[in-house]
């Protein structure tokens, strides 16, 4: 049986994350699974450019230090920051200020810029929809049965679902209304 460390929604709360990482001996674990929602601060104490960039850099260093042991799952809050990556890197802060009028939307675009200036593009390639470990399927918020492929072999079903997910993620702009990308009660 593998030793797993599961860490749920971080929401830029590096105090929360640091307490867990300081308390646990990470070398004891076979996998460290971060379960999504890395950004969008859970409280005002963790908002702003510095907190966003610190969170991005912290996660990048964790991945660099523990390599394949760290698994990053997509959370519903993470998709927008990947979706807007190319645009914000192309127009920069000045373009965002000039082109995005709504203040709340501008804040999302700015946060996207801060994350993506702090992360190399390959960081997004590490994100996974779900991880199977010791017979458990681990995801950010579960997988609705309607999306689970009708395949008697769970490993093949998961592989099919990952292929569908990768296709949807690979075409984020074309698939922005795809049900796999939506958060809901189901």
C-alpha cells in the first residue's frame, strides 16, 4: 500500500500549506497529491500580486524538489488561469488595463498574468484530471457517473476519460462550455 499525502484546496494560503509540509516528512510519502484550487485567495490576507506570485513560485519549487512524487490536480478555479495564459502573456499588464474594463474581470486577468509570468508553460502540462492510487480515484471534486465511460475495466475507463479530458483541456477556447469543465452540484 502506498503512502499518500493529499492536500485539498490551497487558495493561496501558504500558511496552511506550509504547516502541512513542515509537519509531515515528505520523503516518507510515495505521492504528494495537491487537489486543485491553488489560486483565488480564501481570504483577503492572501490576496494580491505578491501572494499570487509567491504561491506560484512555492508550487513550482515543490514540483522541482520532489519531481514526479508531486501530482497536481485540476481544480475548477485553475482552468481560467490556463485558458487565459496565451492572451495575458501576449498583451501584458498594459494591454489588460487598456482592454479589460470590468474591474473584477481585470483582477482575474491580472492574476492570470502573475501566475503565468511565474510559471513556465510546462507547469500546466503536469496537471491531471484525476489520479488512481491504491484502488482509489482521487480528483478535485469527484467525477459524475454520466462522464464515466461504460467500460468494464476501471483502468481502461479512466484512460478513456483522461483522453477526453486531455482533448477538452487541449482546446480550452473551443471547449469553454464543455460540461467536463463546469463545476456543479453533481
